[in-house]
C-alpha cells in the first residue's frame, strides 16, 4: 500500500497505474471500524485499484469540541486498510489539503442541505461538499462508496457529482451494525460503558417502528419519541420521517411506508445518528 501525504505524491501514485484500470474510492475521516471495512471490501472487489483517504475535515465540523474529540489513530487505520487490500491511501495534513490563500470550490445543495443534519449543523454539508469535491478532482474515481448511516450525506454527494458533471458512480452501502444492533460509528468509541450498553435501544426503537410502516407518520413518531424518552440517558435531537429522494418531511397524516425515519440521539457528549426505511 502506498501512503501519500501530499497531493503531488497522490498524483504520482495514480499516474503509475494503467489508465484502463478502474478506481474505487472510499473517503474517510479515519478512526476506521468494521463499517468502513464493509465499504473497503466492496471497493476492493469491484475495481482494479482501491484508493482511500483519511482526513479529518475541519470545515465540516460546526462544533469545535466535536472536532477536538474526534478519534484519531492513523497506525490502526493503516493496518485496517492494508488488511482490506487498499492500494493507495491519501492522508494529507490540513495545510496540504487547504493551502493558505488558495480559493476553495464551494457547492450549494438547496433543500438537501437545509433539513435535518443541515439544519442542526449549519455549514456541515458545505464543508463535506468542498472536501469530497476536491478529493474527487484528485482521485477521479469510477466508483465512490458511502455508508447509508449518513443517508443525507449520500443524497448530497449524488447532487455534488451531478453539479461537477463527472462520471463517478456513487455506491450507497447498507448500514453496518454491531450484534446488538447499534450502527457502527467512530463516535461509539467515545461512549461510556454504561451508555454503550444502552445505545442499541435506538435501533431497537426504529426496528420496532418499522412494523408500524402502514400507520401514520404521527403515530410512528409518537412511538419512537416515546421509546427514546423512556431512557433517561438519551436526549432526542430529532426524529423525522422524510422522503428518500428529496429528504423533505412527510406530512404527519401520511403513512410512513416508502419513506425513511431519521434519528439523532445524544448520550452524554456523544451524538449518535441512525435511520430506517419504512
Ligand atoms: O462520512 C465521512 O466520513 C465524511 O463526511 C467524508 C465523506 C469522509 C468527508 O469528510
């Protein structure tokens, strides 16, 4: 595996491959876990060259505390990437990624960036758009793999590719869960043992609510909100039922069926995100 710290090194590594070979790309912020590994396995299996990036992107964090606490362990990341057959990893510094004085190409995602995560984390998707746009320009992947845990991010990236006019195919990958149902996330490592033991109740509530898909969104919301409220260690930030394509909220009277339930729960200082299809 070639480790590239600079854009120049990455360009050289990519130039040394055969131009006919397909490139599969997985952008990450490191602190890699089995959820990432499921994307790596697909990128490895479906392409000639598998490229990953490890970069904690400061401009997508609207909370400085969250950025400071974000787990980082490049040696462990390198090992997991190597085990999964990665050919090239790009792991730049912030200064390398965003040289002072160099203008950044920014994108707007309309309604996709103003709801849910966009409303709660102002500027988040602008920051994601900047970094993924830049990475796509550098890597020029045939396919890029993203986890559906960040369902809204996948919709934003699909829109980014349309705006950039590039041929990269976005491959959404199913949420990877622990045996107890908790969606795998780098932030899970920050949970206290007590909260880690309770956290699977989020998915349990969503899963149970999927049995109510033919009921109204109001009823489903009341059920899920009630389940979370029953756990004193959990603080619900939002639970919304929205359309999978536009991400716009479905009216309370409409059935949940065919839509997606999006949830964010705080446990202590850790923000957990999950979703379910109805
Ligand atoms: O999902 C992530 O880890 C990040 O948002 C991404 C896509 C790597 C951009 O920094």
